[in-house]
C-alpha cells in the first residue's frame, strides 16, 4: 500500500511493505518527513537546484524515531522496522519544469520558457503547478515592486496566475501575486501582435524573439511570480516569458505564433522531488480483520478535490488526439475518492447531471477520471456545478467546481 501525502506537492511516492505481521503495531500512526538542499548555480542567469537531502520515519503513537536522515529515497532497500519496510520512489530528483506536460490550451503549438529565480542566493524555487489565464486588460493588477534596481510599477494586465497545487477551503486554486516587466519601447500593458517589422519596435509582450536577431533580443516581457514562503509573505519564486515559432534565416525571419488572447490558458506543471514541505502518514491496522479507522476516513473526506478547478477549455492530463481517435477526450479528475463511493453531480439549481459509482476497478490511487459526459451522454456545458460524494459507513462530502469556456 501507499502512504498518504498529507502536506506538500511532491511527485514521489512512499510504499509500505508488511514483512512480519506478528510485529505490526495495530493502529499506530507513522509519519515520513524530508529535508532538502538548495544548490547554488553560481550564476545570476541560471536557477539554483532544489534536491532531496534525506528522510526520517517516526512512530507518532510511541514517539520513537525509527529512521533518521536516511538517503535511501531512490527505490533502495530500507531496514525493516516494526514489521514493515519503506520504499521511496523519488522519481523526480530535481525540481524542474515538466515541459512534456506544460503547454497551452487550446493552442498547444505555442512554446514556453519558465525559470525558477535566483537573486543573491535568496530565490526560493516553489514546488508547485500553475495556470495562467488570459483575458482583457484589467483582468488583474500587478504589484508595485523593484527588480535588481529597476522599478516595476503596478498596472492593469490581461492575465491572472493561479497556484493550482494549493487550494482554498472550497477547493479553488490560489491566485498568485505578480509583477509585470513591460519591455515595449512604448509600454501599454497590452500584448500586441508580434508579426511586425523586425527592424522596428518589437512590442510583442511575453514573446521571446529568435536569439539570432539582436535588434529584439532583449525586448521580451516577463511575468514575475511572488508567493509566501514560510514566514515570508512575498518571495520571488519563478518568472516566465514566451517563445514564438519562427521560420526563415537572417533578416528574413518570420514569426509564426501570436500573443496570448482572451480565452488562452497556459498550464505549467513541475517535476517535484521530495522537499521539506512534504509529509506522508500511514496507520497500521489489522489487515486480517479488515479494520478501518472510521474517524480518520471521515476526516479524509474533506481532502477530496476536483482537478483542475476551474476547468478552463482543457486539462493538461487529457490524452492527445490520435489518428484512431481525432476528437479531444475531456477529463475531470476527482482525487482522494474513497472506494466504494457514489459521486453525484448537480447543476446549481439542483438538476442531476451524472451519477458515478467509484469502485476498485475504475478508481486508481484514489483518483476517478470523469469523461465530462452527462447521464444523457452529452458533453458538459460551461458553468458551476455541485458534487456530492457518499461513502457507505464513512460519510458524505459536498463541494463545487467550475467549467469555463
């Protein structure tokens, strides 16, 4: 079985293998914690490297430390403790952008460059995923700050950035504060069409020109993300800018892409190692009698989430269209779903949209993937929906999600 992540955002997993049932301490609660290390790159234009340093295992019930500061977190064997052995899969050894899964919706051909920021060793890479939603100018407002002595005034911008790894009490992603570096010759907070003369002004907002064109090399705009880290309320974590597709050579370069427009959404997913923010827990129970900790199971109902929420045009986890199946397959994921359970989805005025029976056969690691089809086999319309989860002998959970065009 898998230990349950109770805090953090790692991509890694913690496996618990029972080797001696006679030594198992029934109903004892265990916790796995981690330490990380930030390796300076030594260059201002190159991000630091965040890596796992070690892990420790504690029996919270007895107060004993079973494993302390072990480096066996890459599928190595760990010593058997109290009848079981841990195996840790730290598949993502370094924090980095997952470029295979990051991208645009609904136009995946556009490219993106994202960097975690380093500033005199004080930059703090954040192990999180993000969503950038574009609209009209005034959708949000950037903050007033400075960057290496350069004043970045607050202004109305046409984007919002969300940390999709962290959610509020209603399961909605947290909006991230940003600063906007407008490098147009005539700054105006707008994202203009980049298909202009490369000999003149390159007011492409968020577009990185081809590096072989020095006239516009340094005119790309940037978005800086500021987030709370520990006891610090505002820490610069990442910055991003966009790269257009180009064709041609020398002075005949032609930009094939366009700037983000109303309705475009950028999904940024990261590869996350174990860090000091991650905590896993598991409770040993009498497997022969099938005992279940009902109090813990009821409490864990509060951790049920819909991902992504809001669903904006598409989901980065959805399978890409193929020759055999050219239509886009939509997916909405219900996570930390107890099995067995029943999920019912309603409109805000109480109309039943769909009933889902989550079983061992269709739910994997607590995640049910819904194809967003109604009980009448129609595609789900845009709007706000209520979902109700009922787990027999455990309890119920009610929350909401949104589908945005």
